[in-house]
């Protein structure tokens, strides 16, 4: 028969007292892990006592949440507000279709894939070697072998044929230079390497590929080392770090430092942060040394992301790692903002640390964050949550329509005021009525969700009053996944210098993604033209560096006429993605 241990009734204060006794005898280092475990256990018990957690909610806290679309949350939709309800109820049973059921229903509905779905046009294979293959027996002007009457001529469109091969991310060439030795004097004559060999062992493209894989896609150096080893092209992790570290001062750093200037002039800034571990700072915390001189109590270390949007350029992404919150990093960035510009719109969640007191901005809060508080309690308050989600769904549909029609900020504002304002006004009245008519207990999980919405209503609905104000902070959270992916794979930075290198490359790479250019090509050109980048970094941003490449390539042929210029310009543009 299975036996269970006896239950011992102890409160948190008693457990802390016993841990103090253990620390006095055996040292605080031994007791500290148990203090952290006790703290986590106490938090979990608090959530359970307040009835704010279920098994599904616990799984979400531990393993992350799935998508929160209305179709996954609610079985049906309702446009009418629920009548007076109690503060508790039975969880509703949702109809969860399996993937097979969805596929079967899709087939039954007669929907078909569009022609050519999944095919990639050959013009997208710009990284492949381009080989022109002429006809094996015919040339332009020859007599047609079929009819024997007409002449064949070359068509403008060649027939494409794609053949792909696998290789390591970094490849190379081994040149074996012949050595000749004089029999009499003993002098050795070594063959001169070909011009294409270049002066350096590592081409700038090696740094670009390694940096993009490491800081853009989250591949740790040891994994790339194993892949390279298996492909027969050794590239140790230590060498990878030395390459990206040294290359940062040959172009990328100048571009990154200048990137802050246009970012500070943006009309709209999104920001958020996530925790990160830097061993250098972790050691300081263990030695009870302050991480910041101006705030000795600060113990958290974060990677912040700031996105700057403006009408005259693509979106800029900047990453900052250290013992500073996202709001503090934003304040530091905006010190470079021109005085004559109006305050930018700041989109963030409603955490107090996102709002330093001396920050001159127009604050907007994320509507998706407010929605999520209701989604978390859908099992216990299905009717109430259904009404809130349906109201917000209408607002997001209006915003999606404005994006599809590419409306200007003023046109988008008028559309929201016409169609979203009545919905949000009715939602606000309904939320307030839940408290006024005592339908919901303010301290319940639903009551706290309602309180959050009402408390931040002005900032959550800024899009109804200010042109260009966004509804959510999703674009920033997607960008922050780059830092999260790096953290999950590489776990930590060793030093603050390593973290600064990571911030530099992440900023440039993600700005390239947002500008729809190749980060590999961009980082390569920064290294190859590092002197020009240092002299005029504003001309070498991800959205305009191609113009400098075209101008540089056309400079020797100036005055030769349009035909050569057009051909060369087209070739360079195609080669850069």
C-alpha cells in the first residue's frame, strides 16, 4: 500500500525563520536557493487562494500561451451584452475541433488552393550563381529546323531552371600554391595566389553570416561550430566571437551609433523589455555590489527594445541590455530629439517602470494587454468575456480595414471615430455598470480585469483622439522575440561588452528585416566600405545604402550614356535583394 508523508502546517513566516536558522549555521549561500523556492511556492499558493488560476492558466504560466484569437477563445460570438450575472459560474464547454476535422470541413466546403500556391519565383533566387546556357545547336539568325523557312531569334525571356545544393553556412577555397626550390642557392619560389583569393583569410561575408545566425536567428556558436565541423569547414566558436567582435569597429558600430539619431526623431515609439542574464552583473549581485551607482537597490537586468516609426523612413529597431528598464532607455534615446519637434506617441504596457517622470511623450497603452486579462478568465466568466472580446474584435477589424486601404493617419482617425467610437463608448458604459450595479465583485479576477481597463481607459483609447496612435504593442513584442530567442539558445552573455556587441548586431539586423533588405548583404557592405561609413554614416543606413553602392559603381562610367548606366544599376539592385 502506497504511503504518503505527513502534512506539516507551517506559514511563510515560520519557514523564513527556519531558513534563517539554517543560514546562521551553514551559511546564506546554502539557504538562498531554498528562499527562492519558498518565494515561488508562496506566489503559487496566493494565486490559488485568490481563485485566479486554473490548470490551463498554470500551464500557460509555466509553458507559455498559445495564440489568443477569438476563434481559439470563444466557441461563438455575441453582439449583445450579457444580463446581470453572479460573480461565479460554471465553465463553458468549448467545441475544440481537431486538425483533421478542420481539414475535412475545408475539403467539404469546396475551397481550393490558388494556382501556383507555394511556388517561389526564380527572381527570388538572387543568392544563386547565375549561368546563361545557350542552345546547343542553334544561334540567333539560323534557319528554323522545323519549317525550314523562317529565321529564329532570341526571346527576351529565358527559361529558368533551378538546381539547389547543400553546403555549410560558411564555405571556402583552399589554394595549393606551388613551391619551387633552387638546387644551388636553396631559395624557394612560391606561386602567387590568384586575385580572387583576396588578402584576408576571412571574407567580410563570414562575419555577416555568423552575426546573422547568432544574433538574428538565435543559433549559438557551438551549434554552428558542430555544423561547420561536419561539413568539413572548421569554424570554432571562439573564432566566431573574435570575428564579430573585431568587425563591429569596421563599419557596423558607426552605423549603429548614427541609427539612434533618426530613431530619436520618430513620430511614434514602441518599447518593451525582457529579462536577460549577464554573468558579469550576476557576479556583482552575488558579491552584493550595486549594478548602478545612481540606484544601488536595482537588481534586475533587462534587454529593452525600442521601435521608432516615421513617415519618411522604414521602422528602426534598437536593443539595449543592462540594469535599465525600457522607459529609462527610451528617455536616454530621446535626449537626442530636436527641441522643435512635438512629443512623440509612446506605445507601451501600463507598467509604472515604462514611464519615467521626466519623459515628454503622448502615452498610449496596449489594448491587447487589456484584452488578455479577460481572456485569462474566460473559463469562469464566458458570457462577460465573450461580450468584451466581441467589442474589441470590431475595433481591430476597423483598424485592419484601414491598413488594407492604406489610409493616411487622419483618414484612419476619422474611420475609427465613425465606427469604433460608438463600440468603445458602449463597452465603457457596460464595464462601469458591472461595478455600479454590483454584478461583479471588484476583487475577483473579472473585477480586476475591468478595473485595469477603466483605470487606463484614456491611454487605451488614444487611437480615437490622436492621428497615428496604434492599438497595440504587438510589433515591439515580435521584435523582442529576437532577444528572447537568443536568450533561450545561448542562455546568457558573459560580459557587458558581449551584451553591447549583441545589441549592436540585433539592432542592425532587425532594422534590415523591417527595411526588407538582406542583413547579410548590409553587414558585408558596411565592412567593405567602413571608411565611407565612418565619414558619412547617414548615407549608409539599411534603407539607403544601395544608393551609395550604385553611385560608387557608376562613378568610373560617368558620361558614357544611359545604356551602360541602366544595365549596371539594374544589376546592382538585383544583386542586393
